[in-house]
């Protein structure tokens, strides 16, 4: 690996002048040609799960094929990302434990690249939308600030990076019980809260990409209880809890790069919350959570009415009535 200079360890800021076009490497700002691109969803993902011609509907109602989602990248950036993809490809073939062993920072960067690719596609489309989205991303000041913080943390794709005394995001690795798991690949995201989820065979990865680990701390007990093969309907409940927690999180961390010095070999970030005295999360509201849960459970025909039969105790399939982790092989449950 070439020796890094202090200039290499200064984060690139594309928001200065909104430099997001195809002529500029998305991580370094270096000029690139039309062939200097990487796929948002890696070639190995497209080949393994037959994704190339899978359509994605964007917020402005236009449709794009997965193979056409690409990011401009310099040769040096492409080399680092290709090495990361090889790591994840090898681990994914072995299952959840191997992916978990890669570490949260590696998984954060891998998932973050895909999220960035989808998000920036949506953002650029808003300049010339087919149909103007009801809630344009660029008009949400808090979201733009959150995305800027996320982009700084994503510099770990470009140069070796250390996150001092914090983790860049909360990453959860779940295992699907194969008994009734029929979907080899799926992904979903929430652009407004920077949450991304992807399923690779029996492994489900869920990440909150700019919460500096706060949701991971809040979900610690539930995540510990979920370290076992889960029925897909239970995984959907876990995801509903994460997605709703991300909705409740109302702080945006301030990310500060340390000034590089000659001889430094990595970029170092510190993170601070601008108001450490206030609540980190907005109050939990069962009405909002149960709607999120109903959306996640839609494919199993579990209605909102089913979920709120006990309004103060929304239906759970992760836990039984005694509050203990529930073993669930089949749904609907058989007697």
C-alpha cells in the first residue's frame, strides 16, 4: 500500500460546491473518466442472486436496474473497495458467524457504500425529477446534516480510519432459521433515518449508519436474545424495533477529524453530541411503533388490529407472554 501523506488523511468534502457528478471520485474528489466506476451492488452480489435486471423504484417514481447503479471511483478507491468486497464475499459464503467476525466497522463500510449509492441516486434525481417526491430529501435540513456526518465516517473506504472511542454505526447480524425462510436476497432502507438492511441467504444484516452506536446500546438486550436462528417473522419484528428506534433518535453526532501529522498512517475521527444534557431518543409511542411493525409483518397477513389487541402490550413474536425469548419454528404457529 502506498505511503499516505497528511493531505491523504484530510477528509474529502463534496458538500463544498455540491461535487457529486460522474466526473469526480465520490470518495476522494479526484477527476475520473467514464469507465472509472464501481457497482453500488457488487458484481458478486449481482451474480450470486441474479440481481442485474432487478428493478428499483426511486422516490420520483422512475425505475432503475440494479446493474445500472454505479459510483464514480478513482483506481485507488476501486482497489480498496474491491478488497473489501472480496472479504465480505468470502465471509458471506460461510454464514452469519463469519460475517459477524469481520467486525462492525468492516460491515458498516460495506453496507454504507450501498446506502450511499442509493441515497445519492435519489438526491441527484431530485434536481430533474420525473415526479417531484412528496418529501424531497434535499429540503430536509436535519437529514442533510445527518448525511454529511455519515459521509465523513465513510472515508474509511478510502483510507485506513480509526473511530476514537466510538463506533460509526450500530450493526446487527441475525441468522434466519431455514425451515420457512424462502428468500435468498432482499434489501430495504429508510433514507430519512439512514438505516440499511440486506439479507444474504440465512444472514440478515441491519445497520443504523450514523448513530455512533446509540441504537446498538439501546437494543443490547434484544440483540443478545436474538443470537439464535430466528423465524423470518421474528427477524421482521427485530427490524421494526431498529427502524423505529432510528426514527426516535433525534441527535446528530458532530464528527471531527483530527489534524494529520507526518508519519500518520490513518485518519482519526472523534464524535461528540452537541447536547449531552437532553434526551437522546424521543418518547416511545406504541401507536407509531405498531404501525412500523404492521408494515414489516405485511407479508404474513398480520394486521394492525392483531398487533394492538392489548394496546399497552403490542403483539410480539420475539418474546412470549412471560417476556422470555420465544422459540418459533412455524408461522402461523401450529398446535
